[in-house]
C-alpha cells in the first residue's frame, strides 16, 4: 500500500510538472511572437489569454500574410471572392497574385497619394497595429467633455518639438478631416463677418488649386477668392493669404507676400521633404498626417493656432460641420505617432529622407542629360533636425518643357506614356507639369524607366539640364 502511494505521488508530481511546462510553452507560443511580454501576467509569467480580440487578430494576420507578389495588397475590408480575401493590385499589375505586368502601361505620376512610406510601416507592424473593440469610444465625447484626445494632443506637440518645425507651446490645437477640411475652417475663422465687405483670399502662383476650388465651392458672402498676390493692389481691404511652405508644386520655402492675415500650409514642412532651418512661429499653421506618415486614408490634419478668438471660431466650424473627428481615427493616429517619436524621431525621418533622396538622385541623374526638360532649383540649407546641411527632396518635380512649340507639357509626356498634373491647375503655364515622387515603388520604377526612354530619344544630343 505504501509503495502504491509513493508511485501515485510520483506520478502526480510528474503530471503536475508536465502541465506547468505545457502551460509555459503555450504562453510562449501564443504571446512571445505577437508583441513580447506584458506587465499583467498569469502565474506562468505570460500575458492573459486573448478573448474577444483573438478572432480579429487572427483575421488581420491572415490577410496581411497574403503576399500578392509584392505588387499589391490584400485588406481586411477589401475584395472577397468565394469567401477568401483577394489581392488589390498596384497599377500596371494584374492576375490573382498581382504577378502579371501590363506591357505598355502608363506611368502615373499625377497623384499626391503618399504611398512611398508603406515599407516603413511593414517593418513596424507590431508597434503600429491597432485593435478596436466594438464598444470603443461610442460617445461623441472624451471623459473630459471634449472631442479631442488629450494624449494625441500631447504627442502632436512632441513630434513638432522633435522635428523642430513648429512652435506649439502656448498654442491651441484643432483637429480636422485632413488639412483639406481645415482650409475653409481657417478662412472662416479669419474672415470678416461683414458681408458688405467680404475678405479677399489670395495665394502666390503656382499655388495648390484646392484653395481656390474650395473657396469658390462654399460661395460664402463673407469671403471670396481673388487669385494671385502679385496682382493685388488694394491696401484698404481685408486680405487672407495662403502661404504654402514648402510649396506645392515646386517645393520652395515660402513667406507671406502681403503683410496681412496668413494661413501657413505646412503639409510638407518635415525633415524628409526639406531641411528644417528652424521652427515655424506663425499665428495659424496647418499640418496633415498624410504627408507626415503617409496615411492619407486616415483623413487627419491639425491646426496650430495662436489667437484664442480664432481658435474658438475653428472649434465652432468643426462642431457644425462634423461634430468632431472620429475617435477611431484619433486612436490610430496616436498609435502611429508613438512609433515616430521612438529614438527621438531619427529612425522614421532617416528612413523617409533616404527614400526621397534616392528618388531625387535617380530621377535627376536621368533628367540632367536632357535639354528638353528642366526642373526647379534646389538650394542646400542647414537642417536643425539632422544637424547638417542637406539638399531639399520635395514631394514633386516641377518639370518644364523647354522646346519651342511644346507649350503643353502634359501632352508631350502623355505621348510617351507618362501622366503628370498640368501647370494650369496651379494657375501657372502649361509648359509646367507636376510629377509626383511619393508614389509606390512600382510606379516610381516605371516612371523612371519612361523618362529614361524619353530622354534617350532626344534628337539634339546629350546636354546639360537648365535649372529654373
């Protein structure tokens, strides 16, 4: 009987040890590969088992694992065929797995879709992922009664401090659906409330066309678009000037031409597009997530405002138009900015800058052999963020057709299967075309190939490209 008890005790001890080991193995298997160890732990030393988020996590991982030959993506909210998620291919690619290239495809460099940063987020999949419960932030408000995340407010100020591109201390922040929504909010906040003497909205050619198009669309009695600053002569009227710095389309750092109310659109004022000589310290500045992180689809922008009355009018506009910004969006933006601030922003901005510099170097190497085309001049400046002198790497090439008779540069390029955005869209000459460099890698490689072929066909030999 004693031996039986001893054998039973030994067997139970072994089983207990085996179960503990098995539990530890399960913990490691389930959690070590999906984000490391957390603070809240079971007795085994691992994080609690997933419950309601497990299905969503498994689905997201499964869809993300679909390769699409590297020429497309599958998305959780994307196309489904026979119960399976399918690839959404990049332009010029097709087939079930996006492996089939379309010969003779047009190189599309018209869009400002900032997909060039997609590889960075693939490398930081774990830290940038977001899981949202079905009951997440169902209210219009946060617990403090506002519609703006205090934590996101803090991280926006932190990223500006790290990049050194804007003064935010003592300033107010307002969130918008991209900076596009904030354009009209800014005009509304700065405009006269006397309809008999409306404010005049101006910009300097070449300027981003949405300033004009949006102002005309809203057709307010309190403000109207009046065109180019250089043609403005009246000194006795209320003027609101859009200042885009760096400018879209030519990438130049701009200052206000008129000593009046100014809206500084700083969408591209980040270290990967331009050297940062110092923080912008203007009364009203607009920024957008799309050109910072590349997440144009998130539709998020923010205004940095000095004057309290202007800030109150901004809030009133956003409240009436949208009842605030999506809480889901604010959570995702917060997650992205937390990744960017790691290492004081250096890993992210170095990656983004190297990507843009490489594209400029390769494109300029081709176009520098041309006498048919010229591009904007780029002057080296000291960048406080990188603490060295660097050449700007703008989002766009502002290309000019130089040949006599080639007054429609878009038509010249389209004949060679290249599409850009014509100069007249920016109230400039159609001898100019905006060529985007922030497109996908596939689109950029095709664009470079098309320009290489075009320059090689020039009849007047190899020359030196003129700088504008």
